[in-house]
C-alpha cells in the first residue's frame, strides 16, 4: 500500500470523488502541519515514514535537542 487509505472499507465512490477527497485531505494537512509533514503523512509508505522519523530524531539529537519525557512512562515514581 503506497498511500494511506481514506478508509479500510471498500468504497462505492467514483474515482473522481476519491481524488477530490484526497485533494481536500492534502490541503488540510498542508494548512495544519505544513508541506513537509503533509508529504510524510500522506505520500510515504509506513516503512519510509518510520525511517524518516528515525532520521529526524537522530538529526535533532546531533543538534542538541534533548528528548522530552514521555510522561508517565519515563517518570520516576517514588514508592
């Protein structure tokens, strides 16, 4: 599967309608998250997306961005 599906159910919509819905979805993603994340979210396969996110995290670490705590998982609990 190259692109993220609109739904996992089979559709009875014509291809033109599906194309229009994808265009609306892409416009929303561009406005909400920017062109780069719209490309990552909608155009990449799951494996490509994971590789891209790993690369993004590694690049951030090399430039001194500290990893934030993933509360409650990284929290030190006092017992």
